[in-house]
C-alpha cells in the first residue's frame, strides 16, 4: 500500500532558528506532493505544492520544500521560524492514478521564545 | 470565493443515534472529498464525488456510513447507529480538477458518548 511517513512527530525549536520537517513517501511513480498546515480546531490550509517543473517550491511565508525523486522525499524547511509558525504540519501525496490524498501522521512544530 | 463550509462545526450525540453532516464546496469545484481525522493522526480518505457521482469509497466507510451529492453541489455524510469509535473530526474538501489542490473546510467535530 502507498504510504507517507513523517519522521518526527514533534519538533521544538527556538524563535529565529532554522527548521526542517521531514517527509518520505513509499512509491516512486509519478506523484503530486503537498504540505498542509493545521492550527488548533481548524481545517487544513495549503502551504505549498509540487505538481511539476522546478523541484524547489516556495510558500509566501518563507517555507520551502524540495522534491527529491531518488530519495522519495519532500522535506519542508524554513531558515528562520516565528512564534506564529507553531502548528501541526501534514505532508500529503496523491499518486497520479488516483485522486485521494494520502497524509502522513503530522509533525507538531512548536516555536519557543 | 467563500471557501468550503461545513455544518455543524460540533456535534455531540449518544451512541446509537444517527447524525448527518453537510458540506458546501467552493462553487465552481466539481470534485468533493470527505476525510476523517482522529486525534493525533493525519486525515484519512473516506469517499470522493465528481459532480453527483460517487467514484471512490474507502474500506473505512462501513455500511453505517453513507454520503450523497444529489445535485452535484453540496454533499451530506450520514452515520447511522453511531459508535464511540466514530468520534473524530470529519473534513470536507473540494477541487476543480486532478491534480489540482484540494481546499479544506473547517471540519465537523463529532463526539459520541
């Protein structure tokens, strides 16, 4: 079965420190990759996505992720985090043969002052 | 564009009762998805509609669950004879085409006592 693995369930960091949230998926066939962010008691908001083209994608609030086909990874990075980045982050994949999103179990990012 | 809306936002019910949730997608989106998210987990796919046709159902969707999208606009998800294990956040998402981004609503949080 196709699966998504987020290697860290919790990542605590200090404000202005860099952060990397790791995501690996199981199959190397054509994929579309997404990162969603979820604040407490809210739905999911799209952070960034890879559909095709450049393997490095960026969001408007300073996050970036790189699609690495050989390592089947789509890690999320930010060079300097803010308190407001505290949230749960979900990596999700859709394989081109289907429409459903398969999510990882999430990474809780906590930014401390 | 008013986004995806869901009603109610919260529902508390007693075991054995039936509940129904509603999802209104973004108006021009012809694809609609239901997911379930339990505490500390990523969302899991339940079912998917293209217009009024239900094209895919997860094995998670037992016989007690039924979803409809009668006119290709809003959708309802009904759970009959609720069980405590049905307690979760039920998320609805919509998209315009494959592999376009799925936009999520705020969710309906169900608690079965």
